[in-house]
């Protein structure tokens, strides 16, 4: 049976998410924000489409998560990949104007922090001889350790602009992201996730976005880590 909406909601209900709470610029990665994503999915404002490709994909124009090819029950790598895409949905729901590369930084940090919380172990020690993906994984691990994102002492921390820039540079070195300019903020015609099926949530969203600048999100190419 392909990966479905219920599988995505199960990932978003994982108690481990309560142990994640950090920010990358305007993007907040925590259980509350993932709870919003789950609410949008349950109400049908973000769709979930079983996919046929090896990797999952969040489409900010269509407001859909296309899952990776696979069958339940999901292993850790599959759950983490779905969480990566749900992190992009956080940026979309909140209509954030963030550089696309920074949005990928948020996705990969969430993905790898979640994997380490679920399966603690040593981080990769060196990127010597590694390709772009290996170097990215090592760099992400170094930031996770620097800010203790996998420990209670790291709850609520903000990643510095310098470290975000360094990680975005590592993302940009990967072939699938090489054409994305550091200044690329996405398609201005794609603005948040319309709320169609929950009037109270629509009101909350309108009030929230009324207090901030209108932002945009556009999807980026996706690769698998593991």
C-alpha cells in the first residue's frame, strides 16, 4: 500500500517532535508549527498525493505533499523525509519570504535532527573525500551539535545568520540546487495556503498575516539523504 495521508499525519503526531524547537530565520521548527501542518492536511487545505518517485516533494503552488514511493509501515528515513517536506509547508502556511536555499536548510536540519533523536549515535566525524551530499550531512551534524538541537539545552535556539549562510552554501553546491540563486525568494504569485474548510482557522490566518508583510514560497528540487 502506498504512503498515504494517514502516514503523513502519523509523522506529524510523533511525540519526538516535542523535543525539537529551533528557528532558521523566520522559520520556526517545533511541534506547534507541525501541528498547524497537520490541521491543514486534516481539513483538506494541504493535499497528500501518493507518489511514484524515490523522494517526497512539497509543491507550494498546488499546496500538496507528494509522498515518496514506498509502503508502510514507514522506516525512520522515510518518516524523516516526510518531515522535511512538512517543514516546507510550515514556511508556506506562514507565507514567509525566505530564500529558497534557507528553506532547504530548515528542511535538512529538521530531517537530520529528527533522525538523531529517533536513533542517537555518533555524528559523521569528517567530510574528507565526501561528495556534496556527504559534506552537507557533516555540516548539518556540526550545527546540530553546536546548538544542541538534539538536547533539551537546545530548545528554543535560533541558528545564526552566519551558520545559515554557510549551510545554504553547502546546499547550493549540490547539483540539484546549483541553479537556485542565493537571492531567490520564490515565485511572488504563490502566497501561503488558502483556507477553504475551516472558518475559525481562516480568521486566525488572516489576523496573523495582517500583522506581517505578505511573503511567498515556491518549491525546490528534492533529493534523498538516506
